[in-house]
C-alpha cells in the first residue's frame, strides 16, 4: 500500500510538471506560409524568415527584411504577444511578407503545435502563420 502511494505521488508530480511546460521555450521556427486560413501565401524561398521564442518570455526574428522583437507570454494554447519593435530598413523584397506576419503577431493568439509544426492564428481567427521547427 505504501509503495502504491509513493508511485501515485511521483506520477502526480511528473504530470504536473508536464502540464506547466511551455512547448515554445527556446525554439526557433522558419516561416513556411502565411495569410488567410483558406488561401495561404508561401513564404519567400530566398528569405531566411525565422521566429524564435526565448526562455525569457521574448519573441524575436526576421521575417522579410527587418529584425523584430518583443514580449510573448505563453499561456496554455495562447501566445500573448506585443508590442513588437522592428528596425526600419527598406528592402526591395520581403516587405509585404514582413508586414503581414508582424501585423498578425500582436495580441492574444491561439496556436497549435505537434512538435515540428506550429500554426499561430490571428486574434480574429481568419489568418495564420505556418512554421517549421528548425532549432530546439
């Protein structure tokens, strides 16, 4: 009986630790597509579009031309992001993609992840970013 209680106690601790884990901490993702849920635009093939989630509650990256960063709190299946700051360089390519992604990455955003794929939904649920894990 005592052995069963100890095992039950240890299992409870392990399950509690797993529930509190943030699946996005210290990860870097590459953008594969963005835009309206039913009409995704493929990410530009020759643009290194990455988004990173740090252990410090920060989001950063570059999704077209300029670097960006800001706060991103993960709460269950939500990302509370923003405000984001970005550099303001002009680039001939990538500006449209950058604007679309950065517009979406503000507010309370739902997300789904299966480990290697991440989908971040806009606040209104009409648009999404599709990302692929590249660093963990």
